[in-house]
C-alpha cells in the first residue's frame, strides 16, 4: 500500500512557474516508478511525465517537453515536477501515480499500469 499526496498547485499567469511535489509513504520509495498525469475538465487523463525507480529513464509528453522537468529524491520519498513557461492549456488537475508492478521498459506511461494515485492538485493558468 502506498499513500500519495500532491502539493504545490495554484493559480498563475501565463509564463509563470510552479513546482509540484508528491510525497509518498507506505512502501520503500525506490520500489516503484512514478508519474505525473493531468486531467482537464471534460477531457481524459493524460500522461505528463514519468520517471523510473532510479531516475535513469524519464518520459515527457510532447506538449510539455522543454518546459517541464520531472525528478525524484528517493531519500525524501518525494517526486517533483518543475513547470516553467506555463500556458493556459496547462490548466488541469495534476495527479501523481505510483507503479509498483510494471518492470518492463524504461518507464510506464499507461495510466492503467499505475497502482496508486494522489488526490490531485489544481493548476490554473490565466492569460
């Protein structure tokens, strides 16, 4: 069992920055891959970024490449998402997920492979 808690969301203007955090507990943090997902009103959940257990591999959606940076600190049981150059289309609820069971491939991007989710944190970007 893993508990995940996101924080760091807020309302910012276009071009601004945010740093999201996801604190994990309940299992050894090194034992699961992590990912950030987002869901806008009326849209399906989509992957934003993912990171492997040892941070050796990362994945970014095309829409966020060059602007978002995913990282994790296994000693602190925390994953981060640094978001720069925010755009209105980035507005969504951002969720962190933990994948304890998928070991094939460098990272996991399919939401169905994630076993635990946080409650989400709202990111709102205004013009």
